C-alpha cells in the first residue's frame, strides 16, 4: 500500500508517524512544498524575539531523521500541483522536474496560508512580511539584521500579530498595531482584550483599532490608513488572518464549504474516495453549537492527523469536532480562551449569561500570587458552559485548560464548585477561581445575586440607579473613583445603611466583586433593589478608563 | 434563628460567611477552641521556612474583621465541651467560665488533630512538636530561635512531614526522615515517590523507611528506631497522620464510623437532628469506588461548609463525595495525585492497568521546559480513570487538576486525546502529556502496545526475556546502562534487526518510553513477541538505581 501525504507539518507528520507505527510495510511518501517539515510553527515569533536562540530548535525533525526512525520518504520543496482522483495520481513539481505518483490513500494536510488583501501598493512594497514558515522568519530576521529598521507596523492584532508585536519590541523596534476590529485580540471579548491593550500601551506599543490599511506608499515605507492617517514603517508585518490552502484539492474537484475549507465526513474523507484531509484546511464542527467552523490550531491538527492514520489502518475513530482553545502571552500578561465568545453566541442566537470573577493564581498569603480574571459564558437555564476567557500574569493556562476539559465533558456551572484541585500555597487556593466562577454563576442562576455588565452602567446611572462603591477610602485615593458614586466602605455598611435612599435601585461595586456581592446580599435582605456591577472597579477601570476620576 | 458553629477554620468559617450572606437576620456564633480563626493552615510550613515572612499573613481574618464585615459573633479560645441534643444546648468553656448556649442549628467543624502515638518517653521529651495550628508554628519558631537546633528528625513522610523537612533544611537544620511505610509520600505509589526520595537525598536529607520510632530517650534528644538504631535529634517533628476531633460530638452520642469519623447523611446532618458536620472530621464517600473514606483537605472542607450553609438556608444541595486531590512541593520537585492509587485499587479489588508517560511542561524547543512524569490508573475494559499521579519540576498542578476534572466528569481514557488545551510554546505542547497519556492508555486497551511495569523486569529477565535498549551510545555513557541489555539505537533497528534472536520474547526500553514504543511496534510487525518497559530507563533508574551499570 502506498500512502501519499501532502503537507509535512502538524497534521501530515502526525499521520505519517502513526501510520508507520501501525503499518511497518506501507510505503509512506510526504510531499512538502516548503523546504522544511515538522517545524515548530508556534515557536517562530519567539525566535524573532531571540527567546528561542538557536534556529535549529525550530526544526524538530528533518527528512533524514524521519527516514532513519520511521522509514518515511519525505520530499521537501515538492509541491503537489494536481490530483487525479479517478486514476489516483498526484502530479508533483520540484525545482528540477514534474512527475506523477500513484496512491492507494491520499491525505491532504495543506494547512492555511496568510491572507494578503489586495491593498494598493502592496506589491511594490519591499518591507512587508507575513509569518507562517521558517523561510518567513528567516526573511524577517535577515531584514532586521541588514536594514536595522526602527519603526514597525503590525497589521492585524490576533494571536500572531500580538506575539510579533512583542517580539519586534524585544528586538528594539518601535511598534504600532493596526486592527480592523473594534479591539485587539478579536477572539476575546472587548473587556478581556482591554487588559491586553493596556499591557501593550504600557509597553510603548501604539494601537489603532477600527481601522484597516488602505494603501502602502513609498515602497511600503508609509502605511496609509482608511481615515487618511499615515504611519511610517520600516518593517510591516501583515497578520490579518489565514485562509485554507485548497489549491491542490480543487484540482480534484474536492468539495469545499464554510469559508472555503475542505469538507470532510466524520472519518476525514473528502468528497473524493480515498482522499482524506486534516488540519487547518478542513471545516470542522464546533462541538458547542454544532455549527461549521474553521480552527487553525496545532492541537486539533495533530489529533486529526493521528486519527486519520488510525482510520486508514482500520481502527475505529471519528472526528467529534473541536471547541477551540487558545492562549497568547503579550509581554507580562497572558490571555486565553476556550469555546464560544459573546459575538459567536449572539450570532448563533444562544441565550447566555456572563460572570467575571477575579481570583489569585495561588494562595494570596504566599508570595507572588498573580491576579486571574476569569469570564464564564453559560446558559442561564441549563447551566451549560459555552465558553471561558481569562487574563492575568500567571495560572491562566491552567484555568482555561480545566474549563476546556469541563466543556468537552459537558459539565455545567453547577459542577464547577465540585471540582477538586491540587492545593498547596505555591500552586492554588482552597477555592480556586474555577470553583469561584461556578459559585458566582450559580448565584446568578438561583437568583441569589443579580448583576449588570460594564457596558450597562452608564445607562443605568442615567436611569436613576444609585452607584454604591463599598471600597475603602484609601483605595479610592490610590486607584480612582467611579463616576457619581456614593461611597460607604463595606465594613461600615450596616451602621450607615440609612444613607442609601430606599426608593431608588442600587448598583454596588468594590474592587474585584467580592465585597460588592456581600454588600448586595446585605442590602437585598434590607429591602433594597440591588444589582452587582460584574467585574467591579478593576474591570470597569480597564475598559472605561476615561470615566474614572483620579 | 441562632446557628452555632463549632470550629472557626476552613469548613466552619465558609459556613458562617455563606450563612450570613443568605440570612442577614440570623444570629451566628462561632466557637473556636484555639486563639485564632480562619488562619492559613496550609501556609504554616512556609512560615517556618521563612518563605512567608510575616506572621500576620497567616491570619486571614480576625474576630474583629469578621464582626465588622459579616456581623459574626466569633469566640476564640472557647471550647465546646458538651452538646445536649435534646435540649439543643452546647456547654462552652473559656479561660474564665463555663456557660451554655442554645441553638436552632449546630454545625460541627472540629477538624482533625495530629496523631500522637504512645511511644515510650514521648511525654518526657521537650523537643517534640506537631504542626496543625498557629500556636504550633509559634512553638517551633520560638524553639528554633532559642535553642538553635542543628539536627532534626521528622517522623512521618506525608505531605506535612515533607514540607516541614524542607522548611527545616531551609532554616539550616540537618534533617532525617523516619517513615513507617515502605516509601516516603505514602499517598503516592512507590515509583512516583522515588523521585521525591531522590530529591530529598540530593538535598542532603537522610531517609529511613519501614521503620517507626520505638522510644525517645534523654528528654527526646535521642530517637530510638524499631531496629535499635538511635538518631540524635535537637528537634523532632511528629507528623504521622491525623484523627478526627470527635470529643464534643461524642458527648451528644453522635454516630461515628470509618476510622472514627463523624457519620453524616448527604445533607451533612449527623445522627442527631439539627446537628450538622463538615470538614476533616466527617466520613465521606470516595466518589470513584463509592467507599467510605476520610479526606483531610482544605478544598472539600470549604465546599462542605458552604453547602451546609445552603442546606440550612433551604437551597438544594447534597454531598456528592470527594475524590481527593493533593500536591506537595519538596525542594525543586513537585508531586501530586488525584483519585485512587495502586494500593487503594488493590484493596478494593478493582481490575486496573497502569501507564507512565513522560512529557514536557511546555514545548521542548522553548527554554526551561520541565519534565512531567504522569501516571494513569484505569480500567482496562471500560477505560474508566481511577487515578493519576505526577512528578516533575513544573506544570504538575495543571496536569493533575485537568485529570481531577476528567475523573469528576466521568471521562474515560478514550476522551483524553480529545481534550483541547491552551498551546503556545511558553505554556504547553501541541500534544500535552495528558493527551499523550490518553493515547498510551488507548494503545494498551486496543492491544497496539503491551507493557510490563518496573517491578516485573528482573523476573522477566530471569525468565529468558531479552532486554533491548534502543538509546544511543552517548546516553548509555552519560546515564548508565540497564542490566544485561542488548543495545541497538532505534534509528539503526531496521538494519540491525537480525541481531535480535527471534525465538525469545523481547522487552524494549529507551530513555522515556517514546522510542521504545516505536521499537515495539517495529519489532511486533516483524514477528517478534515484544513488551515495552513502561516508564523506560528514566523511571527504572530512579526506583532501581542499584541495578544501573555506570
């Protein structure tokens, strides 16, 4: 049996090595368009930054090592340019020749390629780069070494854009980010992304949002924005998204679907018999709402590659879909998410509720505990968890990994308090932020607490709600005041309760939401109509700094 | 309504504060035998070490702060000495008087107390300490300051014993550990605990196992072991376990059960109406095998405290039981576990299989990735996960927290490869050790791989199995050789396969188990009868260092 694999990175190489372990006698040929296989995609920005020092570390495997260990016939710089599904042949082009290969089974793992919008002047520009491969990173590094650029513009503030913005700052460049969406890090919701925007700002990165580049002038030295503003750029990184690499699939009339991705059945077979596809190029089911989506992440690609190898080898597997879990470090802050965000929930018409909890990465009384801000999106009737997002300096990966596991397992918010985590002071708390998020969501579902979101405060205040801030005076002085707020510290609330007019609805806030919830309960049981400002001052002052009185 | 709570730490105080949030008008009185409430139990060893510098950090709340914020009547140094369940009265003794309090609801959260075995000379000793409370830690600190002890003996190598061993080393003492069980850290299995034993040894701590202290001589200055050996000790820490603090419960004829713990129904009510109990003193269901157990951990105690408050307030909650998740840092190593270990599985008669996988805390190509050794115990038929253990320098808490979530959710080993975790090079890998553990277990269940455990190797070798080590020569020189092993590096295996006699069963090993599995598959498909040495050289050389040839 001859198995051909097009694409030698995550999905393709996982398939190849698993196939070999299950089929010692199969002939396995991997065609890779680029010069390298099995390289560390996700490490590329860190190599630009110099955090990964040796280029060789990016090259996890070589054709020679794969030949020696797995008896794989790996052919780099070999592009599959056509597939004939009837004759089961693939036409291959390398720098010397074109030739055809017949196959018994064909696996497509072509990945995705950077979107390059047809912006005026883009072709004439000499300083615009994308980042997807080792040659890309070589080109950027060489350019930096030779041209000593001082100013960089990063167009697109997704995961790669932000990692590269940081890397370019580490290399000494002045960086400006341009993002078409209303906020950086569009996969996260606005108020969570605001923490990352603040971190970028604090580290000297300028940010333009709700603006795209409309032209490049002077061979790319000037980036013209939609509003006419011009940015100088010695080096421009374009990271406005990716699209599936379906060129060769289309030569075999393979069906494509959502956003041009390759359609596969739950055994990864395409519309053409014996042709399978995995990785960034395929359409997958979002497990949470069962809708079509595309997820360009290494983890699902690796899983799919292994599963398709199992399927071809006769083992019982099927593609259950993905939920999408991702993380990005931006200087000293980390942001991560799993499942659906608010925009996705709105567009798929789901009823959802939101809570934010702020906790510590480990016991507060042990040194160096970081703040963990955790957002949970859930169904207010069933408690089903739709998604989670977190930002902070430490322990963000752990909380989102736990919640990704909970979502995959179909746990509800009612289950989160029951989870038993490792606890010793350097590692966690007796009540982990994940437990706390469960308690907070349960309070909402059971009506023990009611909340409003940050974007509702201004309107509620105009409507005659009293804003009660229960922080201490020292905190008001140190961190600033909420607009038009009555201040009564929580520990004085019982004795000063008569200062709050009983005929007006009250919104309570504190720093992180813990004390305001206690105040909410106290006031509610004294006959007040009260809601809690979810996320409290810490969140509000990050997303609405202009409303804070210092 | 008057609610009395006996015990003002984790469970008791969680109950009190939640009760207040739900019942502004209830009278809530907390009786605490010791001088402090709501203190940071788990932080005590770190205060001895000096890692937590300020004593005040251990005191999370005070009676005054709890009065101001929660209107709680907190009475420290007030011991409940008797309960009359018929008249609903508790007799309280403080340093001035005895008095009685009537209650509508009574919550017992008395905790556990250190076991003090009746060893000869223990009462005469002046240098023997236990660690459970702030006064305990004060006593130890004062003793160290005043007596400048040089040699310490820690009796009992459980979590607290090991944390204190490290803390005493940090304070400059020479530490010897004495443990009655066959290995340190008895909650973990032998080969996992061996990594911690090695770390202790590397840091200069001497260890005696399978030995108890049989006497103390010279006012405790000499610890006599069962075998007659004598250890000098300037300071002895006794940490041989805890027992439930049931003195006051027994005055009300409250039913006790497993290991003397208080028996409660699934609403935490004891055998006496309107008397509830939570925390370390109660018998709980181990959720995995539904057997009675006792779990002295802060996390379940906090949850139970909150739940009993909900139940008393009319909310629908019940005690689902616990699985037990714990972690300990011992110098530069971390060990954690969740669910059942091998001893527990054997004693409850479960069929189980074992795999060990060794992975990295984050992408190997990004700096400072630590090794994560993960052990999974599962049912070979159903794939049900019984327990997990991990050791390493970094990322141990995350993996055990994920697996604790998986166990709570009833996930099987088939589900582990499906889990989607955050991946960027500083945080994880495209295939996390948890995913890899799932793949490895699935290989065992599906017969793709067969393994033997470290304790089976010697016997198999005597039985005529060939031991094939597929590491490279440089590794053999650097790390040592397995006994009587044939060495063929994996990448030469196909060409040198004829060197392996085909009529004998083969056991393969490499460093961590990845290459040996590839070799196993290669040989199997060439007609050999092969098993994999689970955990490979890395594990074997840690638990059986005396068999390694250097």
